[in-house]
């Protein structure tokens, strides 16, 4: 019988991955690993981006809609930046070390979320037992990068089945897994 365990697999950090992305991912994995023992389902109150994501009133004119869309993109960019900055500072103050790239790969998966593509129907929220919120967003503790209208998240192994249930129930392609080899391209 052949056994293939995580210890048998050799993971490599892509050479072209930005050090900032690698740090954000490592800190996210460390934070989520530390927070999993708490009861807030990877939505730490201290990282809550709700204030930044306050939804502006939806306009009626075509030109105003374009401006509204740009405001929303900027809000998501700011929210991810706020989450990663706060998390980095909190980890430093807690004396929690970062997680090595190999460990992050072995202990979780990469998820990509397109917040402007959601239909807010609640299917992913219900099917994932609250892993996704009503806007199909994964928990903010998992967010580590924003690029081209997408939020990249690291999902711990213990949450993968719930995340998959939400993806399966979602009627649009606003949340899905992405391959680790795609990370350098997605974060340029």
C-alpha cells in the first residue's frame, strides 16, 4: 500500500511571489490558526471591516452608477488593507510567529471572492452554516490580498467542507478555489 501524507509532499514558494504577499499570507495563516480555538468563526471583532464597507446609497443615473462602482471597489481595497494591517500589528503585539509557506499550503486552501459579482441571495451563507456572510464574503480573518476586484483568502483545512458547501450552493461564480500556482499572477 502506498501512503502519501503531507510530509511526503514538497511545497515550494513561487520565486515570483511578492514578499508582501508572502508575509500577508503567512500572517493570515498564523492568525487563523491562533483564532480557531475561539468561538467567533474567523470573524474577529478586532479586525471587523464593517465601517469601511458601509454601503453608499445606490444612485439612479448611469454616470453616478459608474462612480458608485468605483467607490465600492475602493472600499473593498481599503477593507482588506485595514484587516491585514491590524492583523499584522496584533500578531506582533501577541508575540505570535508567522506560519511558513509550506505550512500554509499544507493547512489550508486559497479562495478567491469577487464581491461585486455577488447576488446576495443567502444560498452560500445558509449552505456553509455561516462561513460566508449574506454577501457571499468569506470571513475577514481569512482575507490577505486584494487585486483586480478580488479578495484572496486562506481557508484553514477545518473550514474547507463548509466553504465548499457554500460554493456549491452559490448561483454565480463569485467564490471559488484557486490553485497555489496561480497566486503570483493573481497578486501582481
